[in-house]
C-alpha cells in the first residue's frame, strides 16, 4: 500500500503526525511509536469495529514495512498494542484500543524511568558527556540529571540529528556545546562518557544508529572513552537469531546538504549516502536498559526469544 492510500485511511487529526513521520520532521523511534498508537486511538474514535481493525492493520503494516526497517522497536511496539486490541473482551472498540494504548505506555514509562535512574547513577560526578544523534530516551535521561554538566552535541548531518536535543537540554540548565560531527576528534578528550540511542540492536550486542555513530565508536575505543547505548530491550531485533538481518539503509541527501546548490549542478551529482550503521559490540561499553547496565555479551540472555519468525 502506497503512502497516499494509507494517508487516506486516517482521520484529519492524524495527517500532520503521519506526514511528520514520513518526511522525517519528527525524529526518534519512541516519538514515532507514540504518534502511531495515537493514530490507532483516533481511528477507533471515528469508526466501527470492523473498519477500525481494517485501518489499524493497514496503517500498522505500512509503518512496520517502512520505519520498521530502521527501528525494530516500532514493529515490536505495534505488535504488542495490536495483540492487546485483538485479545480485548471489550465490545466498544474505542475503549479496547484506548486500554491497549494505556497498558503499553504504562509499562514503557516504567522502563524509561529505570533507564533514567541507571543513567544518573552511572554519570555520578562526571562533568561532561557527548550525545550522538537524537534519541528521546537519551534526551530524557540527560534532562533529568540533578547535577548540571557540559553536554557536547555533534550535528549528525544525515538527518540533522543533533539539533533536536538543544532546546530541552539547554532549558534543563546544562551547558551545551554544539559542534560539527567532523570535529568530534578535537573534543573527544574533553568527554567523560558518550551516549547514543539505538534504532535497533541485535542480541549479539550490535547497535544500529545513524551513520557517524561508527566513527565515534572508533574514536572512543582509541581514546579510552566509555561508549554506552541507552535503549529499552523492546528495540532488540530478534530475527538475527534466525538468520534474518537488516538491509543496508541509504538516503538521498540532495534536499539536505545540496538544497542551496544551483539546480543544474545538483542534478549532475549523486547524493546517495548510507543512513544507518551497525556498531560492533567490541566498541560498546554497555547497554543501559530497564533491566540494568548490561554488557553487550550478556544481552542474548536478556531478550525474549521466538520459536519462529
């Protein structure tokens, strides 16, 4: 189903959120999950049970096949909510969807609170951190810190993934240093800890995040800077256990880094770039999850296994 067909299934109240996800205006898998589940609720509010279930199935499949390619958390979250809806004993479909939404976010809130707590304990008396590429989980953890620290934010230019951090972290009282991603080497020795989020991770500890995360991992290893991934265990792509691996994701940067070029020159240049990279577990100090701070080698025992895919 193409973009326009799915868009036409949505209530008017959902169109802006839909467009913001599809066009990359709003970043972060956690944000997208919330927006999509809110679409489910609005669909149920305006349709009978049969139409609601049909539209939820089509909208859910669209996002699993698009955004789910980069973030398996979206697939896991939508499956969770849809399972709750389909198993609900409530006759009123709006109540069933609302209850499924509330149950999912209640558990998610508990998970995020744990991650925030463990991150604050880990940071302790450290005075500086570097954050690469936008993650709502990382943002919440840094904004919740009682001690005010120096926060270095390189601009991850492929998706402009540095800027979304700036407003809330600045408002939280931290000193923000905003730099080009190409300048990471020049400041790495000023940094105590590095945090990234993850679009997805494998049970073997490989984390997938925006390109540049791999360069930063190399820098951290060479300069003895701990490199942590903040993520709920929900983001594990369990399919890797069964021989199903992520496709390489590319993006066309023509309208980002080439937007101010002369049109005749832009059309002669290939702007395709890799968007998502895997960071090998050997570069990662630990995963900060709702179950604690876990070594990459221990992740396998923490994630839920499936008998079949």
